[in-house]
C-alpha cells in the first residue's frame, strides 16, 4: 500500500500510526490535524522510532486537509472526544461537520480510497460519510465491532483464566449502550464460552463490554481510550493491505441485511483489498434480533437529528 492518511492527529491517530509504521503497512503515512505543529511534532516523534523499530515508513504531519490526496486509505478520527458522563451521541453535532468536510475532500482528491470512520458516534457518522462521499458502500466502513469484540475477548479470557489467543468474541449493533455482544457466537478454541463460564459470569462480561469505553474514560478522567482503538484500526487496515479476507465486525451501511436498510451499524464482514467484500448474516434468536432493532432505532434517531442527509451521486 502506498499511502495512508490519518485525519486526526490525536492519541487515537498517533497510536494507530505507530503500529502501521512499525509493521510497514504502507510506504507513506500522513497525520493531519488542525493545531499548528501538533501533527508535525507527532510525526517527527514517530519517525524517530524508525531506527529502534527498524521501519522505513515515511511519516509526515500536516494541517492541510488536502494532504489526503491520492491516499489508498483515509482514517477519520478527528473530532470532539467524549468527556466523563457524555454519551457518544452527545458529540454528534460537533463532529458531523468535521467528517462531512473530509468526505467531500476525499471525493475530490482521493476518489479511489477506502474510508474508515472512527469519530463518534461512529455508526451515525459512517452513514454520513458514505452519503456525502458518494462512494460505494463497500469502501466506507467504521470501527466498532473490531474494538468491542477485542474488549469482550479480553474479558472472557480473564474470567475463564485462559490465553486470550484462544478466544474469539463477537459484538454487533451500535457502538454504545445498545451494542449487542453475542456470547452464543463467542468461543474458546472453538468451544462455546458457555462451557467455561456460568450465566452470571457471561452476563457480567456482556455488561462490561457495553461499558468498555466508558470504563476507560472514567478511570483516565482526562482521556478516552486510544491504544485499543489504535490497534483495532491497524488490524482493519492490515486486512485491506494484505487482502486477507478477514472476518471482522465493523460498521457497514446496510441494504436489507438483518432486516435493516438506510442505516449503518456493526455486523460481521469479510474485509479485503477492496474493503467490505461480504456482510455475514447470522441467524439471530428472538432476543438478539430485538436488541438489533433497538440498536438500529437509536442510530436512526441520531440520523434524524442530521436531517437525513441526501446521498451524493
């Protein structure tokens, strides 16, 4: 991969950039921020890791949004972060204009790029970026399930006292209080987690997964999570860069899948060089489907606050 642009030179962007550079996922990495010197300083700091980690990735920082030109992948993490007590929806009004600008610039300057949305509320803003970019839905997707599933897997490993390497977890739905962790589809070396954990332990994991981001925020007080989100971003881009056809949960624009349309939310999808290759529709039980409907309803309520932006042709 030739070029990746990270729009948002904050901690999430920096964490993702370090992993991408170290793994030499691309030739050129551009960090774009709004405050003069911040993106440039972050890029310089990361570049000075090159002799220690032995990577040749070229890293630079900029305040010019036009620096996204000719990118293969554009990661959008710019925006107002949550503060303690805030929901992801609370930052919608501030962040919608920011991602809209990036989507419009991408349409003009990087028409062949894949767009990965990280800015919260990610489900709503993924739909907004898709609608304003005019890109195919396969090329616009958001971070949520990959991060939420990683959190859930870590919690399962801790409760079951097994290696996290053997745990596979799955979380779908919205990235917030209405997310839908799926213990029924979560395993330890292919064995259902219900064989290792009691119903009470599983319910505790589900509750903690839903509040995973808020838990970090409450403990840090001055910063939301950035290391795990950065690792999740890098995982998704790695699947694209190496055409791995990985099955990862992420925010996708739905067109009938899971009985939902005109909304974007977390679902399992196969990710490769062209972006979303296939959305996997799982057979959900009555309760799981009800939770998905509630999640979609909450996302639509936020979309209505944006006055249902029209799709750019």
